[in-house]
């Protein structure tokens, strides 16, 4: 039996790209259905993440034109990760395999066939990995590299150069649904689900229209979230720092006592100022990091819903086509 594939695409203010994206994906999916690679119950599922533009009405329009298109509408903007999770959790009810991708099609859709092949060969998760980052700015490239290095240094298991372009099987998604955290960093959570995985490389293109919904500020927030949701090493580092400084202060104490007894005391302005600034800085930084974690705990204990779906346009009636 052929498997049902759902493509999940989070969309936030994507009216410039949506029609073209829909056209390209429809072509892709239709060919795959004709080649009998996937079931004709496969769907293209758009998730409208509280867009302020015409995104949702375009999705409705698409759905009325062709039932292969489907959509869910979130009650408000919840951010990329939450929107993606909403789509994945909805799709897992209908699909055997789900592939997530961005609305701007920066990720090459021609590797979808390979994703599905890998699934048929027994992988529950297939990660799309960018073979190069030529189209990214120098800044984005270097900061991304530094971030991946930092993450793995902190013990977070994530796939290098993989964003959220991936295939997941139904049972991998069921595994993911058991992770109840509200601080989402999907690319770090999926490896925790386990199962056999494989990697498919592709070239990342430039956005063909519209502009990035990930300005620097959001990127930094996302990186910080990723680290603090998946690693407690920063707190350990602080503890280590505390021990080191404590040890150094004992050495300094002995030193100053000795100097005092020898009678060689000079007005220690320099050392005093330096230590005040250093200690003050380290303490503030440490408080900040600990505060980040307490903030996370605060958010997790509230157990607020990660998304609320207000409308759902999915037709899983085959005769409807
Ligand atoms: N996105 C979303 N909610 C948001 C921000 C972004 O659903 O609050 C979607 C967006 O529509 C796109 C994907 O997340 O499909 C990735 O965004 P974008 O392409 O702007 O990011 P970049 O590729 O520049 O990192
Ligand atoms: Mg993009």
C-alpha cells in the first residue's frame, strides 16, 4: 500500500510567495502520485500562523480550488516552531509520512523524492542538510556555524546545517507528541525521539519573493531558547566559575596577608577596581543565565497550550478530488 504524505508549511505573512509555492508543490505532489510513490490521499497542509495579510484567504481559495490543498488557521501568531508543531500534530492524524518545509521554498523540493525513498528504506526521520550556504550572507553563515559549534559543545545533539526541512514517520511524530514542553526547539528535540534516521543533502536557494520573517533579534532569541531548553551546561559553567573564583580568592587572601606581614602594603587601587568590576560582571551574567532558566521553568509550569487551532480545512475524502 502506498503511504500518505503530508507536506506541512508554516506561513506567516507569506502572500507574496504562497501562490507560487502552491503551484510548485502541487506539480511535485501530482507527479509523485502519478508515479505511485505516494497515495493520492496525500495533502499539502498550510499552517497560517496568525498572518496579518491575505495569507489565510489565499489558503481558503486554494482549498476550494483543489482538495489536495488543506490548511489550518492558528488563533494568533505563535512563531515558526509552534506553527510547525501545530501542523505536524495535525498531519500525524491523517498521514503516514510528514515533511516540513518553509513557505519560501528556499529548501530544494526536488529532494522530496529522496526523502521518501529513505523512508521506504527504513528511516523514520530524514534530515535535510544544506550542502553549502552560498546564498546566505557572510554574517548569517558565520553566526550559524558558531551556533552549531556552541550547541554541540554544550552537549545538544543536533544535525549540522539542518534547519526544519525534514521527513518524519507517523510513529516518530507520535514520539514527538509525547514531549510536552512549551519552549520549542524542534531540531534539537527530534533527535531525542530516536529511531533510525538518514541525511539527505540539498542546495539552499534564495527566497524568491517576500522578506525573511527571521530578523536578527528573533534569530538570537531562537538560539538562546535552543540552548536553554536543551542544555543545563551554562549553569554548570557558572558553578565552575564560582569555584574557580573562590579558589583564586583564597590565594589572593594568603597573598595579601603575606604582603601585609612583610609590611610591603601599597594602596591597592588597581586590584580593587578590577576585582569589583570583574566580580560584579560575573555575578550579573550568572544571575542572568540562571534567570533564563527560571523563566523557562515558569513557562513550563504554566502548561499553556502551544497553539490553538481556530479553523481546519482538510479533506480526507478521496472522492472529493
Ligand atoms: N514563520 C511562521 N511564523 C513566524 C515567523 C515565520 O510561521 O512567526 C514561517 C515563515 O512563513 C516561513 C518559515 O517560518 O515559512 C521560515 O521563515 P523565513 O523563511 O522568513 O526564515 P529564514 O529562511 O529567513 O530563516
Ligand atoms: Mg526562508
